[in-house]
């Protein structure tokens, strides 16, 4: 079962990189019809949109939702997943 948690941790790490790529893409304004760009936007935008509806993430012209999302994922990786691993080890 710890391999499943390790897989989740690795997928969350990859998702952090996708969020960073999406943030950089928002500065550059690439072709929105490019399938890779659409895939990245479809992975990140729904989550950041929901986060923005819960927490005000705009500071002037800057949207902090990607940064907040990365912090949430880091907290999950640092605190929640080790608790799950230690809980499974106790079984």
C-alpha cells in the first residue's frame, strides 16, 4: 500500500511542475489551439478556478492561485502522506 502512496506523491510532484508550466504560459500567451497547451490548461485551470472561488487570490493584476495550489500540494506531501504511511505501517 505504501507504493500507492509513493505513486500519489510522485504524481503530485509532476502536477506541481504542470502548474509552474501553466503559470509561465500565462505570461507568454502561446497559441491556445495547440493540443499540448490545451492539455496543460485543462489540467490546471479547473482547480485554480475553484480555488479562486473559495479564496480571493487576486492581488492587483497578479493571480496567486497557482502559488497557493503549490503550497497546498506541498503540505499534502509533507504532512498528510507521511501520516498515511505511518498509519499503514502500524496495521
